[in-house]
């Protein structure tokens, strides 16, 4: 994810926004803000380069911060 200069992102607030809008298995676990996304000459994001870097020291981990999402027996989302 890339931000506009001067803007900040609170990953926990982003997760709080996404939980009621997405299925639990679709909610991001890892969030990393990078200055620029690597792109091809045709401006497609080179996702394989981001994946090859893996989880870095500046990657936010939802579960490491204690936010765990799961479905209970009735199908309701609990955190």
C-alpha cells in the first residue's frame, strides 16, 4: 500500500473498517506501507517482487498485535 505524502495509516483502524465489510478470510493479516510499488514498463505492479521480499521488519502483523478473526458456530464473526 502506498500513501500520499504527509498522510499516515493506522493499521488497526483499517482492520476495524474492513471487518464488517469483508468475509473474515479476506481481511488483511499483513500491512506494509512502501514509498513506491515496483512496476513494469506498462505500469503493472510487479507483485512477485513484493512477495519475494516476504515479511519485513516494517510489516504490521494483525495477529501479532492480538487481533484475531474467526467464525463462531452460528456464522457470526468474532474478534
